[in-house]
C-alpha cells in the first residue's frame, strides 16, 4: 500500500486556513518560544514539535510556497522538483525517469491515492489533536489532496487510535488518520489514568480545607484536604480519569503555594509561629 504522511501545517501552527501572514507569524513566534530546544533540554517530544513548527512556518510564511501547498498538500515539493526536471507533466513522456518512483503509476498514486490503471489506494495522514478534543470529543475538518473531510472524534478516544474513513482519500481510497497527541501544559495521560498538579495555598495545606480543581472538560472538582497535607502528596480520584468502561483514575500531586506580598502584621504572625516552633 502506498501511503502519504500528510502534515496539516495550519493545524500545526493552530491557525485557520484563511489566516493572514501576520497571524501565521504571531502563532509561529508563540509556539517556537514554547517548544524551543533551549527551553526544553532533553525533551525529545518538544524537539520534534519544534521541527514541525519550523517546517510549517517555512512553507506558510511564503505566499508562493503557501499557494502551492494549498493546491497540492504536503507533497508540493516533490511535484515542484519533478516539474523543474522536466518530468512534471501527466503524459507518458519521460515517465520512467521519475526519481524515487518505480513508474508513473507510483507518482500518480502519491498525489491522487489511486493507481493509474484505476485501482484505489489508501492514503495515510497525521492529525494533530489535543487532550481536550479526545476527552470531550470533537469534530475536525481535515484537508487532504485539495478536499476537506470532516472527522468526528468520540469522547474518550484513545490517542493511539488509527481512524479509517471509507472512500474519503483522493481517488476514492480510504483515508487513514494517525492521531498525533500534542503536549498539554497541565495534564499527562498514562494508559487510562490522568495526572496533573493540584496547587494548594499554604494555609489550606497546614489547616486543611477545600480546594477546587478544573478538569479537562471545564468542570470544577471540589477536593477536601486533611490538615498538614505535605507538598508532593499524591491524591487518587477514582473514575475521574480517561472516559471508558471502566474509566481511568485521576492522580493529583499537591503543590503548596507560598503567600507573596506579606503585610507587616502577617510577617509578625509568621515570626511568632517560628518562635513557638523553635521552643
């Protein structure tokens, strides 16, 4: 099966297809700062993400290459190279000279997902997704080979899922989507369990009390902590993890937040507490 690893450069930068050049530049600068290798030493996932961002910006920041990408998809470079070498026409002349292709049929398959003799071929593409989209479910528009395909992600879809959409590849073959889970600033998914950090004010950690936590779907969870809850304490909330039958668990690690901007009276009270603890 011939396959094409399609990359949606617009999705990688998080901009719509009609985004202005200025919007593309702003999105690139924001993401480049976030995933730059210097700010993520030893993080291979961030390094690969940074390379994708660079690649996407290189193409979309240039109106000429952007227009070619919009027309031909991520394979526009191969088409342009062949055209420059005098082999870009769709006649049979010089077809045997296509570098990297066994014959003209392979070239036709690459761009249109179908054999020259009419046999339909599947096309593979990469779909960047967020944890929120998979947790809550979403509908995405994917552009492949000049056509837009609507993709529905059910709530609780696994990031390891490969979606097969019948007859939606260019040329009538199946479109196979491999999900590419993007890093999340607060949550990580391990199997069916979600992991996150729970910020806790110092006074609540010492005296105990309720703390609120915002879940992936935007719902607010109210958690009551016992007195003297230490920093780094692991809490397990059963059935609050990844949706499913059965659902996973949610693990929260407490992060005690120290107060800032203390008033003179507050400092006095802390001094008094220190004296009491030292006697």
